[in-house]
C-alpha cells in the first residue's frame, strides 16, 4: 500500500542507522535505544515527466541500540507492524493493539510493554475482527487520558490493566 509521508535519515554521528517515517517519529526508549518505523525505497525508477523519482514505503517497526537491531514483531507478542498502531510514552512504555490470528479472524488485545523493566501487560478486549486490510491506521493509536488508556472506545485502567469501560451491544429503541 502506498502512503504519503515524510522520510528522514537517522544517523548516530556519521553512522547511518536507517531511513525512517518522520510522521511516526523516532522514540527514545531507555538510555540508548530507539524505536522507529523503517522506510525502504524501491530501486526501480519512476519516470514522472522529466523527473525521475523512487517510491518509498514503510516496512517494520524496529528497536535499535548501538549493539542490536530487532523487529518489534520478533520481540513483542501479537505485535503487527501494519495493525498494532503503537504509541510510546515518555516513560519508555509502548502501548499497542495486539492482534492474534485465529483461523479466519483475529483476537484483539490491549498491550503494554515497558522497555526499561521488560514488563508486559495484556488484556483481551473481547473483540474478534475479520481484518481484511493492510491499512496501517485500521486501529487508532492508543491514548493516555488521566489514569486510563483508550483503545478507540475501550478504556483500560492504567494501574490494574483491566478493561473498565467498553461499548455494549446496541439497545433497541422504543
């Protein structure tokens, strides 16, 4: 899927780390680690009139440190670079939608991982989706609001990591 966006080159001193999606940004987690969405550029030139350009596309989220580089999908359970819509807080915690494939559907979870303590929390959102898209923004980014973390219309208590509010089934009008 092609996406519009801004790209940036990420460096540490003179060393090239990667090309990243500037709209998503680069998050510092811990003392010397970064999380970013990698962007790759196609090697086939696109001829637009007299201008030659190259298409770029986002690939995977990575955790980078001076000694390692890992895909978040290899590190975090149920993390999918196309669907998890991660948000990283100022205390180096990643909030994301966990998506676990179950035959033809996906079970959906609210996930929280603290990079500093390596502590993981998860709670089922009692939701099964037939996800038939590669649209990166299918799920909204989780948002912190006071002592709650909002996963779209579902509220999770930030202390206990339990669902405290979610929409119920529609009621019949009289």
